[in-house]
């Protein structure tokens, strides 16, 4: 877990910022503490589907999905009508991780929640590799964040 989290220090710093303050520890330590308890299999391998990269209470992404084509890795989610503030201005955060090469691709402030889609350009992807991906949303003022959701693993062929 330490090796994985060390490849994404800024993402973890943003994603666990509020939780780290509540627990009075660094963002990295809060992320590592949470993920060590929840994501390791009996043989100490990482279950990527259980990793949490952002920790908070904003409403989640409705039906997040991804697909890949010659233009890039595309993410979609359903627009939600959320009250009381209609969180349409929240921005998507996406992490795509090439586990074979330990290479992350982070998007910190992507499309607005109301847009319902975002793309990681194909220039950042390598054919034949598998990519794990997570989605989250963060408020404009960065004082609210969503617990990240694992979307899945996809192969760029």
C-alpha cells in the first residue's frame, strides 16, 4: 500500500485533507491507515476495488462508467438533482492507474458534475496495459469531497 500511495502524493493530500485534519494526522497517514485496514487480501496483495482515494461525505457519482477508444479513456455518470444546493458545480476528480508500471494519471479538477462526462486523452495511455480507475467529486471551495468510487479495470487494446 505504501508503494501505491507514494505514486500519488498530491491526490492523497487533496483526497484525505479533511479526514486528516479531523484525525490530526497527515493526509498520507490517514489514507494509508484506512486502506491498510480495508484493501489488503490475505496474501498481502492489494484489492484495487476496495481502495479509497478521497474521503468525505458529498453525494456520490450516479452510475459511473468508463470506456476506452482511440480518443482516450472516457468517464460518464448520470446527472443528479441534489438538494439543498444542487451540487452541480462540484468538479470531478479521476485517478487512472497503470499497475503494471506503477504509473498514475490524476485529474484534480475536471468537468462539473452537471456535465456528466470527462476524458483522459489517449496520448497518456499505452496499448496492452490495464488501467484501474476511481472517480470522486470535490466542491469548488475544496471544503467538501466525496468518498471515491472504484469504477473498474479496463485494458487499452
